[in-house]
C-alpha cells in the first residue's frame, strides 16, 4: 500500500514537475490545495487551463499575448527593437519601466552544441521587421554567456549593413556589489567596457 | 498597462498562494506551465480538481481517504491508536513503515489562546473509538509545543481511567546530531526522559 492515496500522490507528482520543487515541497503544496475550498481549487485549475488556452505568441515580436499582436507592439516606439532570448526576459525588462521601444523574442539563441542554428530561432522575422520598418537601433539583450554572445555577434554582422545601429547591454560590476567579490570575468569585462567620466 | 497579460498574472497570483512561494517563484512556475503541452497542463489542472473532488476524511480516523473508511482503518491492528494533529503527520509516520496500528487525526490541538477547546477537535470521536473497541494503547504524537503538550496531558487524563495505556513520543537529542548544538529545552528534556541502559 502506498503512503499517499492516489489523488494526492498524483497531485504531488504534478507539483514535482515545477522547477526547483522536490517531493517535500510538492507535498506541502498538495496539502495546501486539499485545505482550499472547492471554489479556490477550481480557480487554481482554471488559471492553469486559462494560460494554455488564451496565451499564445504575438505574430510580430513573439512575446506572449492574448491578441494577434501584443499591446507593446501596438502602442510603442517601433524605431528601437530590443532582442531577447525568451518571453521571460521581456518581463524582466518591462519591470524597469525604462525601455520605451518594442521587443523581438528569438525563442532561443544560436548554440551549435545543441544543434540550434540561425534558422532555428526567429532571426528571419527580425530581419523582415528591420527591412520593412523604420528601425534605428537594435539592442541585443541576450544573456552574457557563450551562446548569447555568439548570437549577438551574428546579429550585429547581419544588421549593421542595413544601416541600423546594433548595441548590446553593458557588462560590468553589478550596482551595489563590491569589486572585491566580483568574479574575474565580470571584472575584466568592466575594465574593457570602462566609460570616460 | 500591467507587465503581465491577464491570464499569466492570474496564474502567478494563484501560485503565490502556495506556502513559501513569492512573486518570483510563482513567475517561474507560471512559465513552466506555459511551456507545458496542452495535455500536461490539463493533467495538472485535473490533479488539482481530483484532489478536491475525490479526497475526504475517513469517518473513523479522520485521515484523508477516497473511501468511507480508509485503508489503514480497514486493514490494520486496531488495538493501538496513534493520535496526531493533522493528516500530514500520518504521512510522516507512515513513511517510517514501523507503526502497525491505526491513527486518529484530531484536526487541531487544544489552544485556548486561539479559542480552540477540547470540543473543537476530534476528541469525542477518539473516546467513542476507545469505548467501543478493544484498544490497549493510545500513543499521543502531537507536536512537542505548548498546545501539543497540553492536548497530550488532557487526553491522558481522559483516557487513563478507561484502563488504556497512554504514551507520548519521546523527546530528546535528534539522532545524528551533537549535544553541543542541541537547544537547551531539548537537552533538558533528554535528561528528564533519560533511559536505563
């Protein structure tokens, strides 16, 4: 006889699929669901189904949207495009409420080791946007790792000839941190990218 | 304009209701759901609904079950009853696969400060079980805190006159830990409850 009766075991198993959730945490979550009212549990289940049913990708930028074209694409300055790897990067940047331009979600980065080439991510769509629109600058905001850097270099080579400025987010010492504790690679980049005062 | 479109914001909000889950973790969980296939998300939602629909309390012991009477009550030695505060305590003990008796879930402990008296928890049901059955021992496994201890004392006073042994889980130094790092209260209890070798 299993310790957990089947419906509880099933729910624990589902919660275990969430990132960073082990058996113990999944149990705590399952208990919480059991303690919820029927209506609360229904709202939870509906929220999960709703996200799958209503959310899809914007046909322009590739970010999540409920419509055909997302609110950002419809309303903001199209002359600056910020290129990111995934939709969650859009949320991270939007949170700042600083960037006034639009986005382009690549849905991946060039990563030959994983067999992901330029044609596997949304680079063609980006070029089409640049060729059809009045784009002045493309800010490449891929992650500062090997594949993110490679993707940025690749994009720069493609886009610069189209007479569009290509920039990349600055690397350097995180604000508020200490030089002593900054890792070597970051510190070296901070030297290379130093600014005139 | 909100950063998150409504279905995603809603799902993040639902995940935030889980114990120990903040905004950031809830976001990660929501992304995971978005990345799931339709079928996977449906299975997740169904598991949540299933737990609410199928799981209720055993009419005898008060633990979770899908049937009227749980599998433990139906199949195990009824002469020893282990009394616990919540169903999750049953799982913790069942995991050991040591205890062969049955359980009684109080669904709470006596806690006058929170206005919870003996009649608010399943003490009456426990007494009925003892009076109607052939019970030899009641092991009180409430938590070793003020209200858990008070409940244990209260139960002992009620049950002892019925000619049933009442025991309480031992307190002491956790196995594998060091005396040096054991907290004062636990160490003192370990002295009081010391055993003859």
